[in-house]
C-alpha cells in the first residue's frame, strides 16, 4: 500500500515556504520590469517637457492640454520627473527584494502605495478639472495600478510568512 504525501509537500518536493518565496521573487522581478517601463515613460515626458517639445499622442488628442497645464509641473520641475524618481525607486527596491533583501519589502509596498495615491489624484485632475487625457499619463496610471496589484499580492502572501530570526 502506497503512503499518502504529506499535505504540505508538492510534486517537486518544495515546502510551501520555499514555493511562496519563489513566487514572491518572481513578482518582484515582474515589478522591476514594469517599473522600467514606467521609468522610460516618465523620462520621455520629462525630457520633452524640459526641451519644450510637443508630445504626440495616439488615442487622445488632448495630450498637450494635460502636459502644458499648470498641474504638469511643481515649480519648474515636471511632475513626470517625480514619476521617474518613483519608478527608479520601485525598480531598485524590487530588484533588491528579488535577491532576498527583506528590509526592502515594506519600503516597496509604501512607495507603490504613495504612487497609487498620486496616480488617483492625477487621474482626477485629468477627468474632472482638465477634461482631457494624456496617453502617456494613462500608461503610467496603468503601470502603477499593476504595481499596486503586485504589492497587494506580496503584502497578503507575506502576512503568513514565518518570521526570519537572525543570530
């Protein structure tokens, strides 16, 4: 008679903790790639803004309304530059977390949360104040939403993680 496998084992012989950490590492790697996309979007908008060039949008014809509004910069610094810094921070924290740096986990989740809050505010401004949308801004909003979803998955899967004891 064949013995049943323990409920915590899988066919590969990995424990649930090992499997969870592997999935979490994959999520951090995915977040790092998404952050690179956001970083390139933000750098493009920052350079175009600082150079005084128009941005050609495909889906919405009102990109210039958004990108030349008083909400497009804080002082002389384009809002996209803050986005570039945020995306670089997410990329850095996700990369470090993928390689096992536990201290980056909370910072990653907090930064993505702040980015999601800023995204909601900027979407509000586009929809209800400017009545115009920018393709690049909507791309950034989509990328930030994906990062927030990844952050939520990491947060909720990490709640069941056993504490790591360092000696």
